[in-house]
């Protein structure tokens, strides 16, 4: 949103339950806290699921693409779309986006140099990946061909490369336990045969973004089993090699379903879902390439990051605080927002009493998962 972050996720008693609703929260740039989470959408008698948002900075329209379960697991979902012309204050009615059941989304729309919108998608029934394509800023859509693969692949994350081609990385449910990739030379209409990479994957979601300086930032679980650790990978040759892969999270539990983007100010914004027993939470990170050369020993953090102490990196900052430094010269500072923990009762969190396992809502009363957020910057 203009000068704001907008985060959406689903929450309820358990994944797929009828009481699961779409939640949202907003963070205004310059603020120190996130606004109280509110219910964005709660389909009566049906569970809400994966959703992505996209802000059109030309029209000011905020799009929402969301799934609703029909009682038969993820393969039963229908995909819907709706939009808001007042930055999410009010919404149009949800319209059926695809008449075929099982069509799902998880990563955000990529706007190409040509102006085309590419919405990564997948078929939950067959575990095939494809894209929806729009050349009129979301007014009409066509479905591209499936990405041919010898393994079940879903939840593609897509970036446009320097030469104009599209690169897709996908989660795999096969026995290879690795990330798969494909490329497209016609803006997502057709794709090359998917091939396995050397990057590990435990059948877990991933996301990536190509930054303003051409670096690809990939957030994923670089392990064959389990959804911890969570890693960040950096590539400066359009994904040909990944010379930097370092852990972001190594604690027990689950760190999964990342969503990542770069805002106009250069910050890398990332949100992940975490699960520890019955506690679900979201973590939101910001990162930038610091304005200093990477080196061992003392270093000076950018002034805007010096205000926010984070985790220890073992290198002393100029003001004596310790910062979280990972891959190369990347500096991260952490905005850890336990959004579910902010929900204290159904009057505050917006969920019905049935969403709470024991009495009123508490920090462990219900689980959050599969978050997505979007930021736009008002054009000059």
C-alpha cells in the first residue's frame, strides 16, 4: 500500500477447519507497531485458505486472490478474486476466478517489463504448476500451459531475469528432496522442462525476489527434512549459481511459507509463518545491503537501522549494539510480530468462539499460517 505494509494470513482452530478466516494487519511506514489484526474475510461455514494481494500503483487498486475450501481438503478449493479502491477499507464482492476446483496460489504477482501480470499458480489435484496471465492490469486473465515436469511440483515463485526470460523455482513432493526450476521465454505462456537443482527442499514453500541491483534473494528451507533451518540464498548471476546460502533461523520448530519482496526504499521485506506446538506466529524481517564494505571486525550500521537492536552477529556496531549480519554484506534487523499473540478475545481478533480451543483467545488459542504481504509506494 502507499507508504504502508499490508499483511494477510489465515487463522483458525486448525488448517482447513470451517472456522478458518483471512486476517490482515497494516503497518504504516514511520510507525513503531503494527495495527491490531482484523478479519478480512470469513466465508460462512467454509474454511478460507491461501491468499495473495497485489497493489496496482497505476490505478491505486488493491487486488486479493483467495481460496475457499469446499469441505474436501485443498483439492476442493475454489479460487476467487476481489478488489478494493480505497486501500482495503471496503471491498468488492468476491468473484469466482477459475471454475475448476483445486486451483491455488501462494506467491505474488510479478509485473513484467512488458506490463504483463504473471500470477504463479498450481493445481492441488495433480500437483502441476502454471501461471495466470493478464495484459490489461487484471481486467481479464488467461491460463498459461503447465510447467512440464517428471515430479510433482507446486507453489512456483517467479522472477524476471536480465535477458527478459522468467525463472521459476518450485517446491517438490518427489523423492529428490530438492528445489526444481524452469524458464520461460514468452512471458509465462509456455515453460521449459523442469529440472532439479542442487538446492534442498523438504516439500516446503519458498519465495524469491530480484532486487533493484539484480541480486536474486531466495528464502527457503535448504534441508531434505523438516522446516527448520530457514535459509536465505543470494545469486548475482540470475540463479546460475548461489555462492551465498546462510541460515536465518535454526531453532527447533517450523519456519515456513515465506513471502518476500523489495520495497522502493531498497529494503527486503520478508514474512514467515512459524509453528511451535500450538503457538503460531508471524515474523517480519527487513534487510538491506549496508552502505559499508563487508569485513570482519567493527562496522557501522546504516543510521536508520541503528535504532532497532536485533540478534547477535558477533560484530560490534558503531554504537555498541550487536546486529544480525548474515550472507556476505547483508544486514538484517528483525521486526518480530507475534500477530496471533495480539489476539486476546473474539471481540479483538474477530474470530468466532469456535476458533478457540479453550475459552477466550490467547497467544496459544489458535494458529496462524501462510502469510502474504504487499507494499506499494506512491509515485512521485
